[in-house]
């Protein structure tokens, strides 16, 4: 398989299937193209520009950061950067120990499990709560050492709220020199949330009339408009609304005693739980 074919592999097909996230898709494709060209330059005997594969994903919850991290791991595998391309998810509890000397062991064990793949640390800014957080700083220092020691086998993607992540990266020179690629994940629009909602309906064999679909769109747009940006969960909130809707649907058809195939699938306006 040549390099052009690799750049249009399964991972990119998965990326293209994601709803919304146009700027994120553009950034990921730009990164992959840059990597591919540097590989070609190297094979042609030319000097390749330095590349940092580590990324900072910024944005609000529910905007697809974990999903895209998994896709990026697959892209790195397709490009030959990582031999496995699996994703290991982590947070502060996964890295920071409960007593002196435990943190380094815990962090090293987690990094070992991520070798030849991507270590994805969500809410990474929580690793260091304050200047007196010695356990958190031990985790950061251990992680930075492993990033350097295993630079050919480990990629780290850190994620969290935009302002918090920018402040977190700025506090450590080691992070500042290694994490230079920031990808911002925008909030979903009401239309995009409706598309996500409709995809969940299809995936679980539910259907709705055009009138009900229009009502779903209107309610999700209204929910998006009224949401507090600091607490809105984006796709997570839309999924919660969907789950509550199918629960109400189950109550309705159980009460009515309607268990034919059409009733088992049909979502009506009275089933909707979107606020």
C-alpha cells in the first residue's frame, strides 16, 4: 500500500463519518498530510522537518475528543508511526498514587500499557491541583521522562477545557516544548445535535415521522440556545435526552399494550424528553 492509499484508510473513513467537527477534521488531515510528506522527503534523501505527534485537544465536554483521539491513533498506525495504534484512556486517578512512591509506579505501568499506541489523558489539568501537589507533580515528571525515553513508541494526547489546558501546558517547560499542536473542538450546533440524535435512533431501530423529526430538531436547537456553556454536555446531553425518550416510549407502549413491530419502533411527540 502506498502512502497516498494510507492517507485514505479506514481511520480517515471513520473521521469523515463523524457529524460536524469540520475544523477538527481539517486539522487532523493537515497533520497527516504533513507527516506523509516528511516521510516521502526522508525516503528521497531529503531532510525532514521535525514533527511532534503529541496533541492538546481543547473544548467543552461531549464534543468528540475521545473519539477523535482513537481515530488519530488509527491514523498513526496507518502511517507507520505506531505499530499498534490502540488508545489507552487515563485521568488523574489512573496516574496519581495514594502514598509516597506509588505515583511513579502507577504512571509507569499505565505508560507501559500504552506503548506503541496513544495515551489519552482527559481533564489533564487536574494532574496538578496546586503548587503543593507533590503527587501530581511526580506524575507529570514521570510522564515527561517516559515521553522522552519512549519517543518512538509513545504518543500522548491531553484534553480538557480550553483555558484550563492552555494554563496547564504553560506551567511546565517540558509540556510547552512537546505539546505544540492545539486542536480546538467546537460545540455542536442544534442541527448537528439533531443529526446525532437521529443516528442513535437509526442505530437502535427507532423511527419517527417527519413531523416528530422536526419537533426533535426544534427542541434540540432550543436546548442548545438556552444551555449554559460551562455545563452543557453537547452530544452527552443529547444522548441522555434520547435515552430518556426511549424509556418514556417503553412506558407508553407497555401501558397501551401495543407490542407490534411498528409500535416497538415508533417515537411520538409525547415520548420526547428534550429540555
